[in-house]
């Protein structure tokens, strides 16, 4: 027959085993959100290429050129309104107009920047603010003019 001490040790080992398995299961369930960026870090070129592909899925629509480093916006028709991608020192911002309502569809901070604040709309004006690790600020405000997203304010 097993002694009390042996039963206590076996019980303790069983509890440790169950707790360990539960912890491993929880980490696997949560996955990338604890251990890193889901899907990995994407470059500006990858984001621009994916945006162009997304806006050109129907074969009747032209593809969007990648945004330039000078901040020149590129436009593409979209079923829910006109979309444009803007490049500012803090990152890339893609906005859409549906009627006179502006919305920020996606954004990607540039290297060394993080999202500080956003008002993604839909509203009369949508904006995104980035901040660098060195304390520099970069922001862009978007409105709709003639159904097109236009930059009405930025601070680079």
C-alpha cells in the first residue's frame, strides 16, 4: 500500500502536470499575440503591393501604383468609394471617401514610429497621428473633395 507521503507526491505531480498542460494550451490558443506580430512585420513595398492587389481584384479596375517617398498620393476606384494612399514621414495611410465622409482604411507606421492617435471615421475629417521613439510627430488629416480623399493638414 502507498504511504501518505507517496500519495501527496503523486497528487502534487498530477496537479503540476495538469497546470503545465493548461498553460501550454493557453499559450497556443493565444498564439502570436503574445510572442510577436501576427503574420510578421511587413515592409512598405509589401503593404503598397497588397493594397494595389486588393483594389484591383475585379478585372475592370486598374491597379494602384505604389506610393512614392515624396508623399504623392495614388488613387484607385473602389466599390465603396474612392481610395488613396498617402505617404508621410511617419508612415503610410490609406483613406476612402464614401460621398462626403472620409475614413482611414489602413495605416502602417514607418520604421521607428508608432501609432499615437487616430480618428478613422467615417466623418467629415479622418486623421492619424504617428510618434517616433525620438519624440518626433507626424500626422495627416483627410477630407473628401469631389468624392476623392485629399490631405487637408499634415505635420511632418
